[in-house]
């Protein structure tokens, strides 16, 4: 800022571009709400000390800045010390970050939890940026905006006060490489200047061209320079995104160099002349050849490059905005190139009149005393001055975090504790304690959850005062962060989940018995003091029937039943017989019981079972035949029986686990051998020796010959 009579409020604004440097002395006239440009000096770089808007040769750039400063001081009549500058938009790195966290569905989401979630998303965005970087470059997070909040998979406007199982956030974070800021400060220091205000070139331009009352519209501002095309997107009253395309006017200049073998400065002059109303342009190549070429022919030469630039720019705008904006405002010297606005409207798919190049001539509230303030290339220098007038731009503070000094930079103004946590790598998990591992226990089919301890949350202090992460901070503050401590894992014994167990009292054969419930954990009987583990299945078993009570006290024989499989189907066979009375009434083993019931047993005796006891009823077939003249009635059919895979008789005893296979014999006719069951072979032999012969109805027969009702059978010895 210049010092002298009536000069205390004047602003020295400096725009260090890829091709040239512009210096302005601007007087803010508050009562008239205007900027009065009192002095303007500009100079082109003599070497390629700036590439794509970034300082590559600090010493050379510092020399140009020093000459600008000296020339202004001669015109102004006062030494200059404080300066306002801007960084190229390409210096910013924009990355999306996402984060999510499980919730306790029984609790409302708090504001602080949302901020911690945003912190985690910012850390994830920074992690992505560092992974993409080829070096150990450091970055300042200079601002972010929330793209969306998510609750249980659905997008929601505000998480605070909601309940759910999982919350998420997506942020668009903007980062500034530390080296970019450091190189700018180094240039100013070498030129004997002190930084008064610093902003971004697209922010400076947007301050001039898109005032706050226009930012409700969805607009794209594009600052087309020599090395980059910087983008700022407005929507809903604020700037919501920044971006950059690393191509610009120099590539078009180089196209002319290659086509006509021109020196770069000559080609630059030819390119600038294309935006003027000159029908034929004359220039000389590096070999001394002189060209006289019509303007339209030269435009055709650069058209492919212009089209490429417009295509890349439209793609970046669509990426940042997700859809075509309502309009595009172009500033910067590169925006004057013929066809640029036409091609851009085509690629964005918006009307031609919605893409406009705006210069300072269209601005209100600007008084130019120099006569030099012309064209879109002067928008950014004027914007730097306007940002300085409003006290905007980046905010810098140095703070201490756990005894380590860090520099914080902000585009948005006020800095908070959250901003200090980002460069320290402190994550949401380190602020909010992890609860101890919970136990999920199933008790008689009902799920019970025993929660672990909540743990101890992080403690943040600023200058000894305990605060949260939204607390504003200032230069020199000392911040301490004691990270969260996880809670202890849950513990529970059997008794903790089943509670006090009360017995029931029964009188069995006149004697009182107490029945306490039995507790089984995954099928194993455990005492009440036994510790439980996660996903254990606990079953509390109390006697409910006569059978269970008698079994507990051993009133029935042991074992009191056996189980057998009959053709694959299980059948339970009690090993006792008798009468059961419950409170004097006849009852079955499955009769329910309650506290105080009396159970009496009478005529109790043990029983056993044979195969024939479990056979189903089957009606046997009958017929009459004559054997050696005697009339006999025979039966056939019945069963084929096997016990554990071997042939069994009807009198075989059954035992626990026996496997019976019983198959009914369905033969239509009996065979001759059936007769011997009713006519013993001994009656035929009676001491005779020889061969047994058989005939059926006079025909010779054998043991398997079928017989039928009324047949006459002869059996004799020959």
C-alpha cells in the first residue's frame, strides 16, 4: 500500500501472469462505491520464467516485478511496500473425499459427529491427492463444500437430529500446494514487497464480473491466460467449485510458430492481431521471409487448436458442474481468440449468446484515469484490487498443534480447529472413541446385546480452554489434542443374561422336590458364574411336563425309554408301565405341570419289546388244498424282517438304537414249500429212504411250484 498524503487507502495490485505482469495503483472510493485506477504498468516476461501460470524461475520473475514496482513508484511518487497478488487457478487441486460411519440407531446424530465425519472425508481426499503426487509435496486445505450427506443409503439434506444405522458424506475439497505459495512469497521478498492480500485469479475475476447478487445463478467463469484456463462455478449464492485446464493461449501461439517458422514473440503479436479488425496481416519468419496473409486464412490455421481447447474446457466444466451451466463468462487475454466462444457453446450444448467474453469496458463502478484499462486481460488485475478492498483473499495463520507449528491457509475466511487437524492427519476415529466390542447373546431365541464401554472421547484445548472442532482459532494459538481412548470390551456371565432363576416345587409320591432351571450354552450345561462369549446361544430349561419331572428325580427306570428306527422313522418306546396321577387325576407323561402339583405313580413295572410287538397289522391270505388226500387250510403273506441289516425273527428283543426294516410279502400265490409248515416232511419220510417226489394235480412239481385253492398235492418217497 502506498503511503503519502491522501494515499493511505490506495491499493497496489499485482497480476503475475504467464506472459506478462500487470501492476495497478487503485484508489477505493467508498462514498461512490467505485474503484479509481490511478496508475497502470505492465511488462512481458523476456524468458519463459512462468509456465502454465506457475513460477519456475523465482529470480527472473522477481526482476520483472521489481521493474513494475519501480515504474509505478516513479509515476506514483511514493515508495510501495505492501502488495496484493493472486495465484493461478491451476495451483489449486480439487479432490472428492467420502467417509461413512456406523451409528447407534437409538441416538440422534449430533452436529459434532457430522463435523468429524467431514474431517474424515477431507483426510481421505488429502490421502488421494498425496497418492497421486509424484513427490512428498505438502498441501494446504483452503476450503471445502459438502456435495451430499447420506443416511442408510439415501441422500439427505441435513444429518443433524436424524437417526439411522450408517451415515456418510461426500465433500469437494480444495488444496493448495505449499510450494506455489512459497515461490510467490519468495518473489515478493526479493522485490522488497510485503504481502498484504492474496487470492486466486478466478476468485479475483469473479469478484469483478459476477457480483454476489448474481451468484444465485449457475454460472461458469473462465479466465483464459497464456498457460492455463482457470474455472470458477457459482450456484446457490456462492462459488461451489474451482478447476483448471492446463492449456491456453501459448499453445495457439506455438501453432503459428510451427506453421510459419515464426519467433514466439512474433507469433504472439500475430495471434493478438487476429482479435482486431485487420483484413490482412503482415509478418516475417525467422529466415527473413515476409508473409501477407488474410485474417480468415490465419483463423483456419489455429481453428483445430482452438477447438481442442474449447473441448477440453467444456469437459472440465461439465465434470465440475455435472451439467451445462446457465451461462459462461470468459475473461483473460486468451478469451479474445476468434471462434473460442463459438466452439465452447457448441461443446457445452448451450445457446451461442450464453457464452460471452467480458472486458473491463463493461464494468460499472470503475474509473480509469490511465486510459490503459482495456480488454478482458485487465479483469483479473482489477479483481485483485477489489478483493483487497473487501478484505478478502486467503487468510494465513501460524498455530501450534501438540507443540508442532503449522501454517494454515483459508479461502473461506474464519479458520477453525478442524482446519488444524487436517495437516496433522488426525482422523475421525481418533476423535470419537471406539466402543468396546459388544456381545450378542441369544437367550431362548431372543437376541440380547451387551454393549462394551463407550471409551473416553478426544480432548481438544485451545490455549488451555476445552473446545470442539468448530471452535475458531487465530494466529499464535496453541492447540492440544489428546486422542480418543477405546472402551473396554463387554463382559457378561450366564447370570447377567438369565437373571435370578426361581425353582418350582412338586410332590412326587409324597416327597417334595425343588426344580431349578438348567442353563445350557451351545448345548453344554454351565454354572451361572461362567463367562459368555460373542454369539453364544443360551437356553434356560425348566421342567414343564410330567415326563421331565420324573426323569429329573429318577422316578422312572433308567433308561426309561428306548428309541428305534422302523423303516427310517423314529419311534419312542417307554420301558415302564403303570398309572400316573396329577393332583389325583389320571394323566399322561406329556401332561403339563405347575408349581405345587402332586404326582403319584401306581403299578409301576419295567417292560421290554420284541419285534412282534411293533409289527403293523396285516391280514393273511388263506386257501384250502389236499395233501396226500388230507384237506389242509394254509395261510401266506406276512413280513420280511431285518434287524440292523440281518434277518430277524418275531421274538428278537429290541434295544435302543435298533434299526428295523419291515417289508410286507405281497406274493399273489403261495409256493409248494409253504405246505410243509402244515404238513411236516417227517410224516412223508417215516423212516423211508429215497428221493422225495411231489406232484400237483398229477403233474410233477418242485418246492417253488405255485399252488392255488383246491389243488391236490402228492408227496411221497421213491
